């Protein structure tokens, strides 16, 4: 029985540092796993932020389209195209279609600028009674890249670094 105990004691002496090495390897593997998880979380937050701005830009485009559909006389007369003229408070007074178009455009631009970082927008008419609404905003996640606006340069402006552009085509 004594011999068995000596063999077991000898085996235990030879294994002393191996457990510490296993713990260190496990800690390194765990650290890399946690770093990967942190990177994944940062990417998810970034994509969620971008999705939020895209959703707001979509809402802004729909808002202008709805305003134009509510004022078809102003659309047919071409009052929505170009720079808005002096604004009339259409909430307090009765407005002409031209006044309503100026009111809609100026409020839409102000709300877009307030809701999106460096937010802006434009409206470009197309043949056949179609319109292109472009909503632009700054996106620091692009890291100096340029979004190709395709054939919509008139609606999105020049391709500017860190600028996103959502383009919607509609018929009032």
C-alpha cells in the first residue's frame, strides 16, 4: 500500500505547474472571446444608430409627399419646386396654394435639419408628373467615404464625404 501512495505522490509532484498553465491559456481564450463580444456589441450599436437615421429620413420624405398630396393645386402650379418664398403662417390664416407650398417647404426643411445631423433635403421634378425627394444627413460612420448618388446628383447634391442621401420617387 505504501508503494501505491509513493507513485501517486510522485505523479502529483510532476503535475504541479501544468494546472497553472491551463488556467493561463483559459484566461487568454476568455479574454479574446470577450474582446470579440465587445467588438460585436459596438458594431450592433453603430448599425442601430444608422438604421435610426434611415428611418427618420424615410419619415421626412413621406412627410413632404403627404404635404404635397394635401395641396395638389400648389403642386400643379409648380409652387413646391425651387427655394421657398417668404413664409406665411398658414396655421393662423387662410392660405393660398402658393402660401401653403412655401409654408410646407420651409417647415419641412427646418424639421429635417432639426431631426437629422446636418439634415437637409431637396425636391426635383421629373417628366411625367413625378418628383424626387432627397433627404441628406451627415454620417460619421462613413469615415470620409463618399456615397454614390448615382443619377440623382441633382437631388442629392455633390457627392460629399460623410453624407448619406435617401432618395424617394413619387407621384402626388
